């Protein structure tokens, strides 16, 4: 062990010496800072920082000392002194630590600088806003304009490839972004390790490539353009101040400064007091789901009451309508919702390794905590909407084969619940539904993809694999398409599924070695119809031959390429993304990406509360919980709303149907395809 530390010390000393002789800066990380923010501050890329500080990829703790490339060639040490002053040419920049209740307005007023100059000197403020504990550079007069113009000139003179920033927007993919900047997915992930597992909307990518001429993309070397002032909100609602709320907490909820709140509510000039009713923008209410009524003899049409709430009144109609689902007028009877989540607290308490380490290693616990965080966002939304619902959350103490659910039902009289979300494991969800079947309590299975046993009060909220596949084939047939299958011999389950469930689908022949017979494929295509070619193979050569044959056949036929499940082979550099776009690659998904305002509000509020972007499980937690609560306040039972209403939440669609053998399943599947503008669109 001593030998190890001795060698490490020597290597570290030599490394630091080498860096100090070169061009590096030592920088001490402040609380809440990210690699992206630090990179923007020093006008380098996150990739440059990771190269000198490999450990920063996995964790970034306050007071960590990072080595930053220094383009000036001078070694320096940046200290974390509060309100310190640093020289920059003939100007002086003050470093200010943000205090509670401070805003853009108050900080700018204190130092006599504009909001635009503040943002130009601190580009990360465009995304994060002002937060307590941040270190802000307060520029001297003329700083932003001078630095921007000189750096613009340098970038212009260089005229070659440079680093650029790109903010991810809804429906964008790694493929489309790489194509746009003439780079590769591999290079994108190398320079932005945080996007390897997913691509969060709003994330700022660092890209080495050429910015598209049609768009204005800020380079790393350029000062970030100040955000345009937002339009004033014109619609308002009344909000009652809760105990212990302050200007700061109200500002966080409604994104207003103390001055703006006081301007709207002069009574606040005397301070925030519990029970006060104040006027706030209504745009920050919790998202309201869209509901599509299934065709039936009687549907319900929205009309508006004096309070602006959409209510439902029966009218005769043959066509389905899209309405906003909100609390039914006069529906004040309190409902009881129960969540059974597998925290396994007893196991954690007895774990000698400790909770922190368990969170790092236990994927199931992480999934539970993410789902719970989304559910809590839904519960907060219910409070804002004043829904008459009492919510109880219990630890189901689940494993695949055991749980404490029987005792929970007995001790807490769960047979009186109006709906139960959970447990997670399919066997436990079925046990719960069976136990409560005679009481007709709906049990919503939130995460299982397994086909459920026929239990009348069980609701499978995730579509099964066969339901997902059926949706694709139903869509293709609804378009009167000619369906052709190119399926690898190794994909026996897919071959059997198509043969047993999708009669009339023609299979392209394969060669003796298992490759595609291109002539056979082309002979099956029809010139007078849309030809849907379902390709299921992980073989790169077969994928290439199929795509090449279809591109050639497009000269005489209409063709769309279809896959039934995710295919990692299509993500490799060997498959050209532009060819997938030409063939309008189509595939089914149980979730979607949307840029609707209510979806963006949810994502923004989740980031503010949890300091991270919502992942699949967090969004699922919100969607299932919020959807269940909204169904309970329609003046109908949960079962009745399941039979009548299709709802869309942030990512998920809930379109329940009664199974022939009993119980309910969800067939809410999105069919997505790549359009010619490189974006994903919903086909159905």
C-alpha cells in the first residue's frame, strides 16, 4: 500500500509539473457547479477538462481542484474567495456569490450592470438561472461587447472547424444532430459523456464541427447571446399563500422576482403572510392531460363554466372528440389513492454498507426512487389543482416472490381505496388484485410488461410486446399497405409471431448462407401501393443489403422501412442515417417526445426540484399517478373512465381495453417515424 501511494505521489507530482510548465489553470469547484458551466467560464470544452481530469466524469464535488487548459499560456490558480476581484486586461471583474432572495435585477442594480452583460459574462445563467451559492463574474463596463467582438473576429479569421454549442430540443436525436454538424455519434458521445445513456431535452452539447448556416449557434469562443425578454403573461389565477412560504419560494414556483410579485400584488409590500390570496400567472399550473373519447353512441363535449374550468356535458354525437380533462364540477367527494412502492426500508436499515453506497449499486432501488420522485410531482400538481384526493404511500417490501402486501391490506383497510398504484413486480400486482377483487378496487400495474393473468380489477398500464407489434400491423393495414417481411433466421420468435398472428404477410427469401435474396425482395414489392418492409435482423450485412435494395426500388415504388423493436445495429456508423431518413424509418414506442407547453413545464419544474432531468422512470411515475388521480375526479369510477377515455400525459398514452379473458390492458402505443426534416413524428 505504501508503495502504491509513493508511486501515485511521484506520478501526480510529475503530471502537475508537466502541466504547470505547459498551459493549465488550477480551479477550485464551487457548490452546484457543473463541468459544462466551468468549460463555458474558461472557454474550453468539457472534453478538454475530462482529458486532464478523468475522475470528473463520474463525480464532481465542491472544493475539488481541476486542471483547466489555459489558452494564454500563463499558469494560474483560481481561488474561491467570496466577492474577489480578478484583472482582465485594463478591466476588473468582481466575483459575486449569490445570496438568498437575490435576483438578476437586484444583483445588476447592486453593481450597476445590465442583465444582458451578466448573462454574457456567465453563459450558464441562460440555462440554470440565478441560484443560491453560485459564483457570478460581474463584468466591468463594456466587457460583454468588447470580448464578443474580438472573439468573433478571431473565429472569423480562423475560418476552419471550431467548437460550437447546441441545445437539444424535442424530437431531436443523436443521428440528426450529428448529421446537422457533419460529425459522428461517437464523437458526440466522446465530448459529451452525459448523453451516452440518453439525450435530455435542453442539454447543451459541445460539438466539434461546422455550425449550420441557417442557424445561429454560439461557439465556445464566442460570448453567449443574451436571451430575448420573455413575453408578459396575460392570464392569471388566484393562489393562497401556504405556511412558511417566502418571496424566494414563491419566486421558484412562479418564476417571478420579488419586484414582479409585488407589482402584481401591492399587499406584498408589507411582506408575505400565510393565508394571503395573491395573483400569479396561470401558465405555471400543473399540466392537464388531453383526453380522447372513444367512439360511442353518447360522447361528452366540453363547455366552459364561469371559473374557466372545462366541464363535461352529455350530447348526442357519433364522432370522438378531444377534450381537456379536469376536475368535474361539483365533484368534491374525497377519493382515496394508495401507492405501494418497493423501498425495502428494513433491508436498507440493516445494510452495513450504507444507504449512499446502496443507491450507487442497487438499480431496483434507483428505479423506485425515480418513480417516486415523478409521483411526488404529480401529487404536488394535484394540490395545486385542489383535487379532493387523500394519498397514502406504503413500503411494499417486495422481491420477485415475496412482499408484505397482505398485512398492509389488513392493517390499513386498503379494500376501501378507490385505486391502488403498484406493486412493481407482476406476481405481486396480481396477488394484490386477487385479494381485492371482491371489493372491486382497481389495481394499476405501473411497470410490468408481462401479459397479465385474467383478473377483472387488474390494469396493465404498459402495453405488452404483442400489443405493440399488433398496433404497427393494424396501422399498416389501415393504410391499405403491402406488407413484406425481411427476417433473419435467428429471429424465430418474430417469424412465429407474424405467421400466427399476421396472415397475408409475404416473407422475402433468404440465401443458403442466411443472407437476403435481393431479387426475391424486389419481386414482392407493388408499384401501386405503399410497401411497408418489416426488417428484423441484427446482422449488419443483411441490414446494408436490405437498405440498398429498398433505396434502389424507391425509383419505381413507394417504400417505408419498419422495425418492430429497437435495433442497435442501426445506431452504428456503418449504417448511413440519411438512408434511414429516405426510407422514413418507422417503429412503435410506448412513449413519445413532445414539445407541448405542458410537457416542457413538467420537465422544467422537475429540473428545478430535483436538479436533474427526469428519466423514463420518473416520467412514468408522474404519468401513471397523475392519470389515475384525474380519472378519479371525473364523477365516474376508475373502471368507467378506463372504458370511455384515452388520455395522454407527458410521455405515455393510456388507452385501456377489456381483455376477452378478463382484466384490462393498455394499447396506448405511438408509431413514430423519421421525417425528411430529420425529426421524429407521430404517425398514428
